[in-house]
C-alpha cells in the first residue's frame, strides 16, 4: 500500500477525534497569551501519542513544542489556537490547531522508519501578540526544514498574500495653558497630533501598492479649558515587504519630527507591537500541498492580484525556513473572517470536511519533505532567492 493511501486511511481513522479537538477549542475560546486550556488539550493529545513535549517555551506560558524522532530533516507544524476578544474563533484558529495536530500525529504514525523529526509547535497570540515572531527570535525554528500550516478563509488560494505590519505610538509634548486667559503660553500637543494625521493623509496618496498607515487618537487632552500639553496616537503601518515597511516607518518618523519642529512641540515614537514580516511563500512546497489537496476535490488557485489578507507572524518564520500558508475556504467569498458569521462557519459541516482534507494534504506534504532530499533542496533554494 502506498504511503499516501496509508495517510488517507489514518486520517479517516482519526477523523472524529480531530473534529472533537477542533470543536472543543471552538466552544472554549481563549485570547492571546491566555490559551491555557487549549495548550493543555493539544499537549495532552501529543503526549498521549508519544511525542516529547516541552511547555512554556520561548518564555511564553502557553507556547510549547512536541517532538517525535530525531535529527534532520525536521518538519514543523505551527498550531495557532488563540481567539478574538468578543468574537471567539472568528479566524478559525481552532481548525489550524486541529489540522497541525492531526498532520503531526498522522505522518508520525505511518512513516515507518523514515528518518527525521516531526515537530508540532504551539504558537500563541497570532492575533496581535506575535507568538511565532517571538518563538523564531528564540530559535525554536532553527534547524527546521519546512513549516507547514493552512488558514481557513473565504478563498481557495495556494499561497497567502500577507503583508508586513507593525504599530507605533506617537506622543507629542507641548505646554498647558488657559486657552483664553493665557493663550500665547500654550503649546497645543493635540493640534500637533492632528497635523500629523493631515500629513499622513497626504502621504497616503503617493504610497506604493500594499502600503498604508491607519491611525487613531489614544489621548487628546483632559479638558476643553486646558491647552493639551500631551497628545498620543497609535499608528498601524502595513507594506508589501518588510523592507518597504522599514521605509514607511522612516517616513512616519520624518513626518512626526517635521510636525514637532513646525508646532514647537517635542515628539517621541515607540514601536508598540511585535513586527510581523511579510510572508515568503515556498512555491515548491505550496505546489506539492495543492496537488495533494486537489485529490480531495479542493482546487487552489493563485491569489487575486491586488488583494491582500492582512498580516501574520508566520511571515517571521517564512524568512528563516521554507514555509506554506495556503487559504482554504470554509464559507463563500461574500463573507469575511473576524465576523460572527465566520466564527459559526469554523464549527460547520464544511469546516469539518476542509479540516480532514487539509490534514491529509499537510501529512502527505510532510512525508514528501522527509523522504525527498531534492525537494528540500529546491525549497531552500527558493527561500535564498526570495531574500528580504
């Protein structure tokens, strides 16, 4: 019996158990860095299958690794399991976790002496906390030959058009005064912040495709009869590449410093989030995954030109090791993630079918990586060509 056939049968054997994990995660959502029950559930499943589990890795209380086998090659499955505040699993991370878990268990169960390591990596706080970025910086993906995951969505896309992003806190410091009794002594920090919004708006009209800046006022004064001596805004920056993001951050800094000079204020800029790098797709591995998924009747296409689906900390992994992050639809293209409707879709019959098809395709792709040195070489060559 072929290895692919054995994988298919092993997925079918585990189907109910994997859906039970996805359903339990969905019914009990936990937000970033607080996913204690989710981590316990997943590590319990992996330990029960004989994986060696390490908890609280990279200094993160809900992160973990689970390893079976030893030596190279190493195939890693990132597991996301954080939910959105107030919306639950409206990004489908319950399915991502169950898919990575299932693929790790299946490929390990059927490989019969194929050398190498199967690694499940528990990656908390994708929704803004940057668990994978912190783990990558801590070396958790060092020595990995492929990082394989998927994301549920509203499109069937072979690769993820994920941009780089980070946030900055910008604070202007002025001088308080009474606006009528002593107006000339006041230096209006809020006026400076508002002027920065005007400059950013003008800048936005000439930014390249995929780049934008979105800001909000987080502090704007204490009373209408006091000239604001302090004002603060938070600005989210996105760009097609990490290098373009660095350029955009430099433009924001130049604009803020120019406004401060013009208004007599002083300004500070501080990064207010973990930086998410842009995603670098491993074309050779994405093609292999798409071919395996096609056998389940799900055909993946390239992403639509000019459509971007946000950012993810898998980008920080993809700059270090060959990685895939295809999107597989669990609802129609008229929908959107981060909505109540998508949260319901993540527990639907269609989601179950997608989960099982994806587990099979991920496991088959992982088996290919473990058994095929030329495939691994091509994947590393793709990454080296991608550069920064």
